[in-house]
């Protein structure tokens, strides 16, 4: 069940109403929300639900053992618990997600035909594995206290974030559980976020997808000039932003309507003037997770420059692979890794350029990385990227489909300007501005035809 | 401050939304008046919503998982019609039942298990196996000569899901159907391939079928209205179109791999046919495991260049009954 489906919207409205009624009894309310969250997972297939439940139960039991070891001061035992649980979780993730990729590549290496492994990746496994690992590490380090089963299940299954993030830390959500929260503006801000997120996904991302999806094949039906390819790459950037930032906004809005706050995931990434800045604006919760649970434990920037470069490239490469089992995702990660490593080296050598000078190269680098992220295989990605630099003539003329596409990109650019607009608006006019914006978004949402395109990040 | 914000937010939201909705309603009203009226709701006691263009079909999930009493209906049937929308439009299980019962002198029940989206016969065969349906006479329509080795994306999704997820999907089709009926006074903006978008009717294509037989009751399109049954212009199929009519050289290529084996394992007796359409093969060499029942195209007409009219459906059903009856026990 997609979050843009009418059935889901009706059930969400019911859940919001039930949450309001049950507000004086937060425990009951949370069990109801847990039941609904499990229903949402089950709507994709009962197998996904069983796998999720098994992972949750095994890790809860393991976390209990870890917490006891930490409490006793048994460091070695705690280390073993932590290592064992993380190995099991990562192993499960790797098995489900990468088995087919491994089989295909090993078969290709051995010159043998590959075979289909009838195992698909369970829904949301990438996300809840990261949630689980962050809880286990924070528990080991004493940053969080052991949760009750209800808190744990709610934290992992909470439907606004279970399928595609934001990647929430225990200390961000668990303190809100079991509390009665009465913030009058929650419904207004929640509705606004949900309506705008829905608009970005349905009106913008789906519309762009219709235009450019056919172009990402080895032999697209239309031949593309270099300007067309740049336009297609830019439109994909807009599409994935509309899709993922839209979904994230919807998640924040849904949580807020139910009385919970989730961390934001996007902050105008197209304004980033460096790759490090980009990752403080794009999928913020993932980049923070990678920083806290991978980059820093590897030494971060408190190691030799060479080791630091290696750490950055490794972390970003793994981040790329986390998105999917494909060489394109790895290349995308390496693009970002090498770019960030280069920035580190430049900073160490005292090379600093103003933001206006680095903004365009940064965004072009990001754009080129998206080409590999989106292409179905490396050969197509390479061919597409080569075509971006093959200018057969000096014309910048675009095919008609891209001209319309650039119109669809306007809301994305406007969305990047929203923080400035809000800052410039007097406080007494904020209600007016947000009310009008929400009404327009809701009107467009109601009118636009939704073709049930799945969210891009649901596939990860 | 919060109270002021909320007051200002709520009032602006209500006023802007209402103004926009009323403006759209007023603008769309004259255009909507030129469109055909919506069909009545299905009679849920004896009919079901097969396909709703705004969301998809219910039959893939219902057939595959035997939902909504489908398994029982298939179990009670003696003859099952498998294939794509050509079977939905081109054969009548109720009429076939009557004709076969008359010829055999005993009740013979048929069920129309045609599925949408150009599904080949592999989906139907797998659905029968999954539901444990055996001992039936299964008539396979070889639209496109069933050369597709795999199921459609929709078929795969139904097959990979379970009863629960398929039931949710069926619910979604109905919710979208009722949503668009409720919002019928307002238009929707439909993006189209190639970068266009246009304001169009909300209500989308509807197919309603009879529960007892699976027969198509009506097909309704948003801008044309009823196309089946309909008084609209229809197109003849030229039986002498030499280029279109050609014999298959090799029977083994005329069915998706495994379809016959899958049916035979379940103890079902397969029969092949081709419901007439422009470009259909005239003859498929018969094979012992799968007798071919040719249906003449003479007198058949389509309403869209592919799917038969109700009169064509009667002709093909009668022709099929004539050829099938002697082969049934």
C-alpha cells in the first residue's frame, strides 16, 4: 500500500482521529498505531511482516542480553553481544539484498550462465536494519537506556518512517513514546507537510517520471543530443528529490498529525556549494548515520590523511551499495566519496574557494553521479554520460518533452526557496502563507491523476 | 500567537480551498455536461467490479488466491475459459453452459476466467494449479498465439503476493472507483506520455462482470460511454485477409512453455482456440494433447478493432459449443 493510495489516506485519517480520541491513554494509542503499522507492512505481503517480526524479536532478545552485560560491566560479553547481533543483522541484509547480485557477478566471472534466486529483499530491510544497529550501538555506549518491548516495537514499526525513513535514532523517538503531547499547531503543520510532500511526489516526481523513464535504457526510443541528456539528468535530480523529499515530508507530516516529531531529511540540497554540504542537506539522517556508526568508528578525520581519504571513500561506497545491489549504486557512492575526499585534501592544504565558485561544479558532480545511480546498468550509464559531453553542434535546443519537463522542475526550485520565503515573512502572516500554500497543494493533490507509481526509495 | 496562527491558517486554508474547488467545479460543469452519464453501480449481489482504469483489476488477485468465492465457482465449473480480454469480451460462459447442456442432455457449467492486461494463458494455468482445480475442460484462447513465456507484470505481482496483499489490492480498486464516483463533478489533470497534461473526466474505464459466470456485463469508457454493449460503429473482421491469416508451422511454439504441462498435472484437459480478431491465425495444427477448436471469423465484428461485439460473442460461443460438445464426456 503506497502512502499516496486513497485507501491509505482514508485509513490515515481514521488513525489520526483515533489518535486524538486516545490521546489521554498514550499506551493504548501506541498499541493501536503499532497494529496499524504492522498492517501497512503486511499489505505488501505477509512474508515481509513475518521477516520483520522475526528480526525484531531476535534483536530485542539480543538487546536485552547486551543491556544486561553493559549493566554488569562485562565489557567483553557486551562486545560479543554487539558484534554478534550486528553481524547477524548485516548478514541478513546482505543475504536478502545482494545474493542475486553476487550470483550474477560470480557466474559472469566464471563464464557460466546465471540463475534466478527466488528470494526478494524484504520490505524496508535496509531501513530497519540501520535503526536496529543504531539502537544496539547506542545501548552499548550507554547513550540510551534499554527500551520496553512496546517502545522498541513502536520505534521500529512506526509506519511513517518504517518503509523509507527518515532513519530515526532511539533518543529522537522513544522519549516521545508514552507521553501525552498537546501542541495545537501539530495538525496544521502536519497537514501542510503532508500536502506539500504529496504534491512533490504525485504532481512533480510522477510527472517527470512519465517523461524521462523511457530514456534510461540502452537504446532509448528517441535519440538524445547532449543538451537533452543534461536536461534528462537534471530532471532525474528533480524527480528523485520530488519523490524522496516528498515522501520524507509526508512522513514528517503523518507523524506530526499523530503527535510525534521525526527529524527532517532534506534541506535544499540544490543549494549545496560542496559535497560535504550536499550531504548535510540530502538524506540527512542517512549521512548522519554513516558518520556516527561507520565513519567515526573507523577513525573519522583523526587519522592520517591517507587513511582519512580511504575511510571517506569506503563509507560513501558502502552508502551507495546500501541503496541497491548494482554497480551503478557503487559508482554513485564512489563519485561522492572521491569528491568529498578531494574536498578534505583541499581543505588540509588551505585551498578555499567562495561558495559561488564551487556551487556549479558541486551540482554538476552530483548530476553526473545521478546518471549512474539511475541507469539500469554500467554500460548504459557510461554511454549516457559520454553522450553528455558529445556536442555535435553548438545548439542548446531541447526536445519538446524536456521543455515541459523543465516546467515541472519549477516547483522543485520553488521548494528550495521556501526557507528564504518563510524567513522573510512576518510572523503574523505565517498562518496566511502556510494556509494558502496548503490549500493550493491540497487542491492540486485532489485534481492530479495519480498513477500509483511506487516511491523510488521504497525499493531500497 | 499560536491561536492567531491557527485561526489564520484554518481560515485561509478553508477559503482558498473552497474557492479553488468551486471555481474548478464551475469551469468543468459545461464540459462535463457533454460527456456521457456514468453507468449505474454494479448490482453487488450478482456482479463484481472487474477492472477500474483508475487503479487496475480485481481478477488477477481474486483468481490467483481464490478470493471472493472464486475458488468455489471454479470448482463447480466443468468448463473453464482461459485467456486475456479477448476471452472476457469474446466468449459467454453462460451461453456456452446453455448450449453444452442442451447438447449433452445434462447440466454443464462454464466459467469465464479471462483476465485483463493482455495476460497469456500461463497466469490462468498457474491460478488453477494453485487453487487445486482439476478435472476440468480448459479452453485456452491463443491470443497473440500465447508466445509470451512469462506472465505480465500485474500477473507476477498477484502471483508473488499472498491472499492478504491481494485482498488489499482489490480493496484499493474499489476505493478508487468509489472515490472517483464521488468526485465525479470535478475534473482531474492527467499527465500523458510525451510531456502533455490535460483536464479530463475523473471517472475512468469500468468493466463489470457477472459473478456466477464471469461474463462481461458492460464495458464503459469515460468519453465514449458504453462500448459493450453498444450501438456504436463496429468493424468487420476480414476472414480472407491473406496476410493476417497464416498457419503456425510448429504447434510447440504456439503455447507458452509449461502451460500444457501445468494443466495436465492438475488433471485438466486443455483445448486451444483463437477467438477471431484482425490478424489472428486461421489454423493451428492440432495436437493429441491439445485439440484445436477453430472458430470462424465470418460475421464477427469488433467494436475497437480487437474485441468482439456482443453479437460476435454469441457467434463465437455457439461455434465453440458446437466443436467442444463432442469432445466432452
